[in-house]
């Protein structure tokens, strides 16, 4: 069961990346897009590097799949927070500068 949950989580864990990148590129002026992309991608990459360390500590202390529960909860909160924060933002029209 744990393997199935892990595989399911990995299958959907990157679904927000293309949407987030497209959204950032749509609301940021063309000259600032490279900087905006790095600001949104670097923290995510750093967090991904720390996750195995935290997961290892949690799995060492208990047999329950806390890393999956915590990871899924954080992902859901992140997705809902993005939706709430940006649902009223108007995107730039293509070609308008």
C-alpha cells in the first residue's frame, strides 16, 4: 500500500509546475521573466533536497507513512493557497507590453 501511495504521489507531484511557470511568465514583463523563473524555481529545488532527510528521520521513528501524509497535506495547502492568491489576477494580453 505504501508503494502504491508513493507512486501515486510521484505521478502527480509535478502537475503544478507547467501551470505555475506559464502563469508567472504571463504576469511578469518579458525583461524580468528569467529572474522571476529563478525566484520561483530555486526555493522549490532547495526544499526538494531537504525532503529526503526529513522523511528519513520520520520513517526511522515510526512505521507509519508520515512523509506521505505530510507531503500530501503540504502539497494540497500549497495548491489551494496559489489558487486563492492568484484567482483574481488578470493576465497580460499576448503582444501587450
